[in-house]
């Protein structure tokens, strides 16, 4: 997991990196359905260069306090 600080000084943790935005959005929907707030972080130049995600991936991040719950949920959803 990677930790970043936002303006409110809350820890934001990248819990998973996906090869494409669709997979990241599906995982985010599972988190949303379980009341876990998340953000998707990816750099594809606003959609102009989707191939950029091949090198960096699309990251899914949550608040540190939700990280373990989110990981358990995503691991369960995959089974």
C-alpha cells in the first residue's frame, strides 16, 4: 500500500493498481456499495492517451482507516 497526504492531513492509501480503468471502476463500485469512499487515480491525459495507463496503471485509493476493510472486501469479491 502507498500512503499520500491530502490537504486535510488524512492519510490516503493506494490499495490496488489495475491495468485498466474499467476494472478500477468495478472495484470502486463494490466499495461504494459497502459505504467505503474511494478515489481512482490514473494519468491518461484526460482520456486523450489511454495507453499511458499501461505503464502506470490505474490506482484505487481509500482512507487509511478503511484500507483493511476495503482489501478484505475486494479479495472476497474476487472469489
